[in-house]
């Protein structure tokens, strides 16, 4: 069965010119910065070690805690039950270095893209599986707990309703006796 197409988008051929202009700007920028390349590489080498040392991601029983930053420290705590997707991606340059990017998207997240993204996690696929397994374990445990709590709450509700009905009956009897 084919889906009914309500409207199709067409693309402006000027996009090709836009891409060419962006490529020309990046090429020009590269020409200007080539003399600065040794200084830039030295700076990146010195700072990158500290940036990596400041990064951590810890999977706890109910949440994932991600910390990073040297000058501007950032800590994000993501409840596992809110995680909707754990993406594992690898671009061509990342593939050359054997690196992966883990990206986490959550329910109720505003905006496009991942809430948190981690580059270079060792054994990224195993870490991803551990997160998904813990998330599944957490969601599998919740219905059992709510089922155990549910009968108790129903009994309490029935008791309170019964008490209310008896009070209403008593009030009606009192009102009828006053009218007589």
C-alpha cells in the first residue's frame, strides 16, 4: 500500500551555488591559517589532554551522569526512563581513528539533535548496550512495583469511599429526623 503524498518539496538550484561559496570561504580561511597551523596544533595538543581528563560518563542505577569542561564545567544527569534513543555514529574521519559518537535523546527534549553527545567512548557499543539494558531492567521493574502497590491503593480507596457513603447516609438520616 502506498502512502498518499499531500505535498512535495522542490529545491532551489541556488543551493549548489551556496555550497560552492561555503567551500570557497573554507578554502580561503585555510590559506590564511596555514602559517598559524603549528601554533594551533600545539595549543590543541596541550588543551586536549585536560579536556579528556575532565570528561566522564557514569551509568548509575537510575540515571546517566555526564561531566565535562575545563573553564566552563558542565554536568548533566539524564534519567534512564527519559532516554528515547541512544545513537551510535561514526563519520569517515572518526572511522580512520576508530572512534564513535554516542548521542542521547530524551522524551520532552526541545530542539533538534541530541541532548548529550559523547565522542570517543572506549567500547562505545558495549557502553550503549549497558545503558539500554539498564533502561530495560528499570522499566521492567516498574510495572511489578506498581502492581504490588495498586491493590493496596484500591483497598484504601474502597475504604475511604465506604466511609464517605456511611457519613452521607448518617447525614441523610439526621436531616430526615429533623424534618419529622
